[in-house]
C-alpha cells in the first residue's frame, strides 16, 4: 500500500512542480489549450461586465471554466482577465484576473 501511495505521489510530481522561489504558484508542465471562443450575448442589465472563460488546472488536466456576466465591485471599472504565463524553467502558472479602477 505504501508503494502505491508513493507511486501516486511521484506521478503527481511529474505533472506539476512548485518552486522555492515562488511557493504560492502552482506550475504545470503542460501548456494550456487554446481558449474557447464564447459568445457573451446581451448583458443582463446596465453596468454588467463580461468575465471571459478560461482553462484551469484540475490537478490532472485542464478544465474549461465558462465566462459569465457580473457587476463590478463599487468604484471598479474594468476586469483584467486571468492568464497563463510560461516560465522557461518550471512550466506554466496561472495569474488570477482582477478588477482595475
């Protein structure tokens, strides 16, 4: 049983790795797929902002998170989409989207 658990842990580490330089980042060795083009249709009301969909890493594979409409927090005007960044040494990591004034 211990060998099985050790083998699973080793397999997980070959797919992802973390860096001592940036312990808050999860690195994925396989790059993300091309983003899916979504139709945003009509906003549900005035002031709504479209948050585009993106691929997230599930621990085993990339999974699509669909886009959605939302109202921005008070005093915020623009959504800066999250994105994947390639690190030549460690692989790919996700940068969260955020609101900009």
